[in-house]
C-alpha cells in the first residue's frame, strides 16, 4: 500500500469556516504525524496557508454533497485512494491511537475488501449491536449488513475515495433535496441504492473501546453494556410516543445526543455544532475537564454563542 495513498479530507461548511484553526490545531495536538489534511469547500483566500483544494464554484457550495464531491475529485486527482472524511466540527477530543488510524484500519480496509469503516463505534449507547461481529483479530468490528445499519454515514470514517465520490453523485440526483448531509445518508444507506452490491456489503463499524489508547477495564466494559441495553430499550419507545412533544421530552431526559465515543479517534457523537450554533450537549461535556473547557473557550472565541 502506498504510504501517500491516505489523506484526511475535511469538507468545510461555509458557515463553520471559522472553526478551521481550532480543528487543525486539535488534529496536530491529538493526532501527531497524521496524514495530510486537505480542506475542501473554501476559496484560496479563505484557506490562506492551509493545505486545500479550492472550491471550483463558490456559488454551489451551499449544496453539501456537491461541495464534498468537488473536493474529493480533486483529492483523487492527486493520487489518494483512501480518505478519512472528517467534518470541521468533528474534532478529536483526546489522544488518538495513531497506529490504529494510520496502519491497522487502512490495512483492514484492504484485507477485507472494504469500502467504509466508521470510527463512531457500535459499542456506544446509540447503537443496538445486532449485525455480525468480526473476531478479535479484526477488532470485533461490526459488519454492517442489516437493514437500518449506519452504512455510509457521515461521522468520521475511513472511505475508499471512489466510493465516496459515487455516494456524492447519488445524493445529487434529486435537486429538490439540495444534497444535504442528511439526504446523503438517507439515500446511500438504502438497500435499493444504485451502488455496487460489493460496496454495500463492504461497510464496517469499529468497536471503539477495543481500539482506544485506553484499554477498557472489565468493570467499565460491563457498565457500558448495561447502559447500552437500558438506553436502547428506552429509546425503542421513541417512535411510538405521541404527541411528538412528549417524545422529544423523553429524548431530552435520556440525553440522546450526549454521547462521547472514546475510540482511536475520541469524539463527541453529534459534533461541536448544531443548527448553526454551539451544541449544548457538547458544551456540557467539554465543561467537565480542563482541556475541554479550553476547547470550549476557543470555540466561543471563533463562533460566539447565539444570544
């Protein structure tokens, strides 16, 4: 495998471009020696001295899937074949397991003829573990083959670059949807998606704690299993609760989006931002540690909280 085949592609939503200095500095801090970071979605003036591929038509970058395809096609032209797709708001929040990210997972992508490996582990409470798990020599990754599995989702993940490009094309077929990130996921994880069947069966999700720098203790692993069981049983009620306001209250009380994934790329489930503003769950999580409070302070300097 070529040493230069792997890059980090960071598509930057125009409204979040102020986050870029924070995102790049946290990657440097927590993922030393990382593959080259290539920014997409920015003009040369906006990117400044940062490594980037300039957006070819700034007027179209409001379409998320177009913006990613535009950047990914330029990255492919540079000879890269695999990318970690990491949005500007999905920053690392602790030391990364660099060996896993730069050696193990790219090798598994090759060995398994895989096309997608999600870094958002199936072993956090948001996911019921129902699909087949691989043996320990492949980190107990989950093979995403069942209906409803999060194939081609947009949490940080390792992608085969040609597959990412095709997924962007599918998300652009319906102009009314404007290629949103939500639409990208919904279109591409359908069983009927116009994708090579081998690609649909080549998606995996890591067991995050198995690959974290912090080895899980037996007590911690048991506690996580209990939490996942209770949480999934509780949230299974969500679709059936009416009125919607009551269902939303349950989600809020259960802190549905308050999830930290402590894996080889430690991250907060729903990112630092939501609907153009600070994610309150992420802010609450960051307030718990000195490093987190420093990240939150820097975030608020770049994008002040909404009044």
